[in-house]
C-alpha cells in the first residue's frame, strides 16, 4: 500500500471566500491518483475561538432564516414615575381650569387653555385628584409618556393661530408616544456569555455628547434629544454655557421639554393643555383610543342622520365622536337590564382599519376575574375570566373624583346624560357561547349580521370569523335606514348580562373612549420640571429649566453564572440617596433605595392636593424615577432594515425563533406579554410564575424591571423617630421617608442559552464526490467527512480517520484542493484561520494484488 497525506489549512489557503466558506490550497508538485485509489480524511482540526464548553455560538447564517442572527432592535416606551417631583396629577386645582361646555362646538367636553397661560401658573400647581381611587394610590407609579398632537413628531407640537381651534383637543389629534429604538448586536462565532452580555449592555448605553440648554426657549421648543455637541447651535444659545448631556435620538436616555409647550410662536403664553407631555397609566388606551375617536378616523353616521330626522337625535353624528346608536334595555321596573349577548351598536364602520384598532384597545382594558392562576394560564385556560368595562358617557374634565359627574351628550336632550360610575362588562376575548346569543332589543332598523363578509388582508372573512381571529367580541350591524341613504355596516359590541338599578342609558350618548382625566382609564399626570437654573427667579418663566431627562441610563444584559441564565436589569432609573442641599459632594450615585411612605422632597405643597386651600399630603412608595419598557421586538434584515415581529404563531416561528434573544434563552411571550398591568411592580413572585398564585397578572406590561422587592425588605421597615433603622419586628409606625437599601432585580430568561447552533461540521471537497449526506428533509449533498464536537481542546475541535473512504473511478492529478466547512443545513460554518484538514490518498500495490489473485486461483484448481 502506498499512502500519501496532504495537509491543507485555511490560514495558508491561496483563495478564501468567507461568504461561501470555501478555501483553496495549491498542491505544487501535484499528486497522481489512479483508478481504484482510496481517498479519505485522516484528521480534522476545526479552529474556532472560544469553542470550549462555556460558550454561546452565534452562527453567521441559518438556513431558511432571512435575518441577521446576531442583531435585533427593541422599540421601547419611556415612562416617568409620579414621585411629585417632575409631575402633577391631572386635572389641576391651581390654576383653575375651564372646559368647553357649549354642546354645539367640536371641542365640547374638553379642557380649554384659557386658565393655564404658561407664564406663571405652571410652577405653582396643585391637583384636584385625590379621591380618584385616591391620588396616593397613583403616587410612585410609572406613567408612560406622550402627548396629543396632529403633528407626526411627538417632540414638535402642532402650530395653530389661536387657542380656540378644534385641533387642540384629543378628538382631533392622535396620542403620540415618547419612545426610542435600541438596536444591539454581538459578534458572529463563539463567545463567553459574560462577553455577550457586556457587548449588549454597551449597545444599550451607547449615545453621543449633546448640549443641554440651560432654560426654556420661549419661541420655539427645541428637540433636545436630536442635536449632537458638535452640531451648530442656535444663534440665541449662550455659547459660554454648554451643559453637558449624553443623549441622542434612539438611545436609552433622551431629554424632553420639562415645561408646558406653546402651540404658536407668539404670544409666548399660548399654551395648549393637551400638547404638553403627559404620563398615562394605560398607554394603549390612549394610543388606540385616540385613533378610534379622532376626526381623522371615518365614522358611519347615516343612521344618526335618520334618527335626527325622526326627532330622536338633536343633530346627526360627527366624525369626532363615537356614539351609541341604540339604548340599553329597561325592564318593567325602569332598571337597566340585559342578558348575555346584548349588542351595543356604534357609529364605527366595520372595516379592517377599525377592527385593527378595536382589538388592542379592548385588550388594553381587560381585568382578571379569577382567583388564582399562572402566567401561562392567564393567556390559555383562564381567557374567559378576562372582562373589560365598556365606557358609557363622558365625565366632567375638571372633576376631582373618580368617574365624577357625567356631562350631557350633544346629541340628545340635556339632562339625559348617563351615570358614568356604573360598569358595563363584556368579555375581553372571543367567547363563542355568548357570541351566538347576540341580540338587539327594539332593533328599529338595525340588523345583526354575523355573516357579513369583510375583507381583511386580502381575504374574505365573516364578521364571526374575523372576531374569532382577532379574539374580540364584536359583530357587524346593518343600519337599514331605507330610501335616500346607503346601508352601512357598523361595529356592534357584544355585552355580558348586567342589571343597574334606577339608571337608563340612551342612544346618542358618547361611548367607548373618554379622555376626561377624572376617568380611571384616563388617569394622567403632566410633566413639569419645577427647578430653576442657578440664580434664577421663581417668578420668571424663562429661569425655569426647559428640559428633563427620561429613560434608563444603566440598562444591562447580564449573565448569572450560578443560574446559567441571561437577564435584563436596570431598566429603570433607580431612586438614590443624593446630595440634596448638602455641601458634601456625591460625584457618583449614592445608595440605591426604596423609600417607604415617601413625600415630595422638593416642596411639600408642590403638586399636592389642595382641598379648599388646605394641603392634603399623600405618602407613597418611591422606588424609581423613570425608565424604559419593551413595546415591540424587531429582527434586522440582511440589508440592515428592521421588521417588527407580530404576536402570532407565524411571526414567532419564522422571525423570533433563531433570533439573538431567542438564542440567549428569552421567549417572545415573556418579553411582550400583554397579560400584566402597566403600573405593576416587577417582582419574582409574579414574574413568569409556574405555581398558581393570587394576582398572577401583577407583573409589568409592557416589560420592564425595577428595584428588588422581596421579603428581606421587611427587616428595614422598622425605624426610630429619627428614621434610623432598628431591624426589629416592628413595622414602619407611620414614619415618613424611610430609606431601604436596595438593588436592581433581574428578569431572567426562561431557559438557558443555546450554546451550540449545530452538533457537528461537514467537510466538503472537490477531490471526489464523497458520500451522500441528507439533512432536514433537504436535497442530498456530497461530503467527505464529519467533524463532531466531542473532542475539544483549547480552540480546536478534532475528528479522526474517516471510515468511509471514496474510491477513485478514473485517473487524475491533484494540483489544488477546494475545501468547505459547512453546518448540517449546508450553510457556511463560522471557523477561524487555523482550521486544517489532513487528506489521505491510499494506492494499492498492484503486483502484490496480482500475486494474491494468482495464488487464490491456483488453490481453487488444486
């Protein structure tokens, strides 16, 4: 036997193609291969840095996955904690606000800007909101930032010539959120979990130095979050003062206006209430509700016009209001009473645009009526336990009590407004039993049409099938109004059985959406920075700081080696014990704390409740200042553009699976779970609970984290009269401002990371065809060897002599060898340059073979 070994390596290759995984090595003297020679691989050494056991592999490509494997983007909502320091609950008590009370104007029922001139009032605010489930229950909570505006950019308010134009109220605008897009990536190949976490954390915090303006611009609000420090600054900017910041568009911290914004360049006191930055408890209620309510959204009002002609309505419907087209049934005793399936008809057209808004709007209002459950049961077996309150009527926008005094509808006789305190529940998700019971009492030319066909994404669906697809309890209702006007199909909302004593709810009342701040669903605070520039005068508006920072400056992706899990933490800007007015400097953030029974540290009266001039102070739990929450996830296409992952099985399977966060162990549902509460405190008890517990829904949704809340806090609740800890068995004894040392909590991935993308590598060569290899139902491919990952030393994985030599079928000369290292799905493997292959060519000794054959024949003859 004549054996020849040929050594090739990627490092010494004459040609390398990283895209295809090929490398070509020349064989200078040439090697003759004759028919019958055996060709095989004697040894394989695949070099891949950090290929050892404690690594995570990020493959360059995965077959069928059309996105980058090492990069993703998070759209994140920004929130502010209502700590009575940079926010005031709406509506105000001081200054006294007025509202449009004339039912004939489009702005009817909304606040005017007349009582809030922006010159002096904004720094002397107090709130009427104390009994709205008590303002103390709202203290300390996270409020998601945004504003009402007709402009496309939340940071630039719309411009109008006077304060009386209808466009300045919510029914003519959209709610725009304050958000940011955080893109992050890691290196292709193999790396330690700690390095991967550090790289992602670095991307979370990446930003640029940017100027911070020392006071507000009277004429034109500045987009503080856009300009870099190297950019040309406005001529009016004092070049001798450059207050440093490290912020930028689509970073983890941005700077927004901290004082009320004008809606017109002049006069400077032309302040619009609704175009200022607000924080809201339920951002999806505002986002989707504004798009349903706004005049920019079509309404079907032919039936309203017919009711006007019949003398039922005072006037026809408008595009800027959502109205009930039928009344709730009354029993013989004059009480409102209806059974499962009663359908409330709206003037919203039954079409894809509205259905796409109604579904998340309803889901944002859901309440859990179960006793115990798990995170998984909330969205599976407990779905029928979720209901929502269908809003009837509108509240006085200046009211100080929850769901306070109702206001009359502009469409029916004054005095027939409905009582807004009562709750009208409906299933939050599709329930076929109740859907099939739908009915209308005294239909009066209204016809239920669950068989009505609507086009959705180019496919025809019946009203019932689209309701099931979108998981909501709605149906189509034909408004058959006869000659002269076309039949229109409106959205009907299917209710649960209800009895309300002594109340009536008439058609013509406004329904579904109400942005009166006295309504619980519309709880809001206005963003106000009460601080002055150094040496400033509290009576001069221009001396107040015109900006405030929001976001999370220290958000991290960490790897806990003990638990073997990646985790998010520091998604909120922690509450710290700082310098206050001390002359002793704290150059870095001091102790992170949770403050029990906290009160406003700046001014006890600022932003608090005044009851006939008497201060009513609230105590609350302070545990963070501002932060970020995941609104949606996107994958990055190969051309660098992003594509949002929609919460459905197809997108999760084709986009999220094999994405970076998936490889790190996070499920799509845990990062985008919509079954929690927007104001819930993050804690391990309710986070991804697998044990049935009470209040299983009390986790933050959207997804965020905060300081750690667990039983160890109880050790620090007891303190003496000087607020110093006793660490005994007492509770807090009503002592205010007790600071408890804390640290950030971790939101762990639900499983360990995928360490290896593939269990072995394939070796393909152009010397001979090799053996047939078929994987994942793909087409057969030719390979000459397989390298498992069983034998690893340093940065090399080894494999030894192949048991499947290939026989040459013709004579040829090897002058070069093309080698490809592939994954089992035939995509190029990520390997480094020291990768080497040792080929073997074995030529049999022909004379010995001939002698052996002759000897065997002779033995047979004898």
